[in-house]
C-alpha cells in the first residue's frame, strides 16, 4: 500500500494524464460512439470521475454535495449495486452534459478528493482510492483505443497525435525459450497493488514447452493473408469461421489494401504497414488461426507467466489459449466493487502483458486482461508456443 501523501500525488498525476490524452481532440470528437464497444471520450472522463464520487465522497465525506444527481445515471457503467444506468449503446447520444460541464465535474471531484485525503484516512479508504486510480488508468487505455477507433472510422482518417507511437519495433532476433516441465506458482504474491482476479496464488503443473521471445510481426501476418489464411476453414474454430464470413474479415482491423500495398490507420494517420512491427488489432480467432497455419499454438496464460521473465513484453496485449476463469479459492469482494471482475468470468479469453496504450505504473506479470474472442479494437497481438 502506498502511503497517503504519495497516494494522493499518484491520484493527481493520474487525473491530469486522462486530460492530457484528450488534448489533441476537437470538441466534436468527445461525443462520437461508432460501435457499442467504443465509448465517447467525454463519457470516459465522466465515468472515472463518478467512480471517486460514488465510492468515496458520497458515502464517506461528511457534508459532501453531489455535483449533479443525474450524473450517477449517466456515468455508471455496469454496477447494478449502485442503481440504474443508461444503456451502453446510448453513450453517443450525450450531447449534454457538455464537454465543459464534464471538465467542471472532474475539477470539482478532484478537489473534493484532495481535500478529503488531506486528513489521515484508514487503510480501507486508501485501498478504494488506489482501486479508483487504477480504474482510471484502465480507462486511459480505453480512451486511446476508443479515440483511435473513432478517428480510424472517420472517412478522412485524421491523425490523433504524432507523439503517440502505436507501432514500435522489436529489434531482437526471434528465438525459442525452452521451459522445463515442472510445478510453477501462478498469481500475485506481493503486497503491491493487484486486482482480485490475480489472487489465489496456486501451483500448476506444466509439460515441457517452448515459447517465442518475439511477437508475430506484420510481415509474418501478410504471409498468412497471401497464403489464403482467411479462406481456409480448416484452421479456424467453427465460431471463428462464422465470424470471418459474416463480417467479411480479410485483414487486421484498420488495414487497407491500396494499389496492391497494405496500409493501416495509425495514431499518426494512414501509413504503409511496416513489416517489422508486431501485428496488432487482431481477434483471438485470428491469433488461433495464424498459429494453426504455422503448425504451432498460443501459450496458456500459465505458460506465459512462467516464462515472461525471459522475453520482453509490453507492446501488445497477447492472446492466450486460456479461458478467463477464477483462480482456486478466489473470493469475490463484497458490495459494488465485487462487480469489478468476478461477474465477467465467462465466455472470454485471457490476454497477458500490456500494450503501448497501457498507462505507466499499472501493469505487472500477473495482470489478467480479458476480452471476448471476436474483439480487436485493443492493441492485441500474439506470441507463439510449441
């Protein structure tokens, strides 16, 4: 646990960074919601503010005056415990409250938290504050990926920012890391922050395996495309093959073939695909099919965690072959915060590592991200195993 003074600094630093992410936006960009999975930037700014107001200020700050009673309905995401909320697909209809009003809301709540924690507070409240900070960091990643989807689906394909590098290279040579069979401990073991889904440290037995020290690149994936990978039913799950055909999928998200060359939308606008950078914006279905085509496989999340110290990671969220399930002796926390992870442990795949969009001071080797297998608007990629 971070001490109160440094925790408050961490809070203020995090609040500022969310607004820094939004600085390149035009006012019209704040309200757009192209698909249900993408939320408008204005909503993210409001929701992360509501979290602190709802879970700290309203129940614990004596005499606190709620900024606007309607905001709980507007900015609640999925917390059944704390009341009604609007339908997720309607977030793009929020022409009001205005962007200006949302920033006023942020300033109001940020100052109230600062005042509240200017006095000593117990560990339980500090824990909630720390969860809120990391919750906002999760939404900072969502802000970047949602902004990319919003601008990447604008017919003009406008650039977001030249300062954000979403396609860094891995310069080391590809090699295989050999891991011996044996019993390995999995899960969070220190007193540093983690989410509840990382707890329940336990032993797993792993057969001997090898895992690549390098992510699959764009050049690798173009070979898959040119070999007819999107036309071969035999390398896809049946559900994945249906997804490919129903949605006319023929390349990763944001890719465009122009005069025989592959281009893709990036934070800097439309650019030629660099063959040496790690492929991204692919679904689990695509990752699995690629591995099948290569005669290889995806690692399990346990294999990934056991080997992660032997290769660099952090450029892409990496699909694994593991279903998102609770660890042994997992206990869902009481109350609204118990809805944070536990109720999503069905029909999703685990991703490990982090990505170029993940905020600083947020990730760790035991972090378990999770998404439905068809989703690909995040910076998702793959690492092979055998």
